[in-house]
């Protein structure tokens, strides 16, 4: 996310949402539709049945030395396998549903801020460190984190990389805040082992002060073989940029979420197919109102409509519930919200602090955030 000026850096560092010093989904085994329907029914159960509702079950990451780490990068592979990435160059992984965690942080990365992780399975993953200049780096592992290879290090002091996304196991993109007036896009065709900067001829001009937010690894998301969306903020208007050709050409659309300030904009996107998407964000500063902090699209992002009832506060992460066309979760420092009508209305269902959320096809929904918090949705 490009920041322009010291004021932008100061504001974002205060929350740890971007810039230096602060605190970003592939993978998904099908389950029967009846199981999903039962889970949604439980989510909307009457108060008398509250003990039966799905709830976030916190997992102990302290044994892996992560009790004070903020995890803004999350990749849910399955109900049993997940990866998280965060401050102090920390990467953890579990293959037993969070009962135990392994600290697989890349050697020598203690000063880096990992904000995104994309995992293909229990052995292969790619992580992104954010920051100005050489602080922006990408690493890949093929052996469950036993060893890592640095596959990209940014050498342009004007660039600041925020998010990663993959279309499949080989093809993916990473995005930087604007350089020379346009967002910069990296591309890989070998699973993140090498990267190249794409030409910017098809990228619209950025607004003054416009940037991404490295808050949850969800400012750049893909759906299908070629569609990808980029979320922005910090400028007069929050926008969502869409490409249908893997980042070569883009169109930009205004999003009806709070804007006009370096701390406001769209922080996260989620698409359940190439047409239907959700956007969440607001103003990340504690205590600041975030009206209209959620929006939805049914036409691949060509138009966006505000939620009729948005979350009560800023939200930094969002994910569709598996096997549902209408249910999704949004998370932020002040709680978790649920929609059961495809983003038209949201209601708070949990007050715990999380920065990012991800779900898999086998009903494995995970969330992660500050103070080493990682949780799985349990019944």
C-alpha cells in the first residue's frame, strides 16, 4: 500500500495496519449441502440455543512462542491444516486442527512484518513481508516450513507491497502501492518461485494518496482462472479495481465505504464466484465511527451497493461460508459479524478481536489476530 507523506505513515503505524512497524487463500473437500444448512441454522439459533451455536474456539499458539505476535496473514487449507503469518517474522502451521503448532519462521526474518500467506497444502506456502524498499519480500517453502527460499526482494524504494493472491498452484499476483502514479503488480507462473513486474499500461491512474491496506491479506483476491480484484483507500474515494486477464488490464469502480482520509477505505474483499463479492472496511482508528463499512456486488465489481445494515465498526477481513450463496463472516478488532443474505445486512455474533478470516470447503473456518490469537469455528 503506497503511503504518501509522513501523516499517512504515522496514522497507519499507530494501528499497525500498514507501513513499517505495524500490523494479507487458496485451498478449500466438499460436504453435503444439508450439513451447511444445519450450520447456518445454528448460527442464527434463538438465544436459548446459544450453547449449540458455532463459535470461535481459541487455539493455544503460546507454546510455539507466538503469544504476543499479531497474525494478519492466514491461509486455511482445511479444517485440520492452516498457516498464519505475522509480526517479528513469525510463521506458524498446524496439521491437527490447532491442537499443536509448529513455529516455521524463515531464518533471519525477525525484523520483518509478514502480512499475507498463501498455502497450497501442508507443505507448500508463500509468505509476503511488507514495508518500504527491501522490507517487502516474498518467501516460499516446499517442505512445510523446514526450509524457505527468498524468491523476491523489492529494490525500488518507492514500492510497498501489501497482498498476495493465487489463481491456482502456479499463477499468482502481488500488489504494491502506486509507483509513478499507478499500482504496481508482480506476477508469478511457477508457484511463487520467481516474480516479474507486469507492465502498467493497463492500470488506471491512482488517486492522490490512494493505497492498499496490508491489514488481512485480502486487499488482493482472485476467483477462477483469471479474475482478480484490488481494494483501495486513503484517497477521496475508496475504490475496487478489477482485472479479468490476470492483472494485465484493470477497471476501477468507486466503492460506497468511508473514504477521504488515510485511515479509511476498503480493507478486504471476498468473492464466492466471479460475479458475487463482498467488501468491508471503514476507519481503522479506535473509537472512530465507520458507517457504511460494508458493500456488495453481483456483477464482478462493476457496481457496488452499500449494505442495508453494515457492521457496527471497522472490519478488516471477510470470507464466504463454505457451500453457501448467502452467508459470510466479517472480522475486526471489535468483533465478528455474520450475514445470511449475501451482504445486505450484518449482525455481530462475537466480540473477540480478529484481523483476518478464511474458510475451506470442508467447513474449516479460521480467524487470526493480535496477541497470538488464532481460532477455528466450532459447533
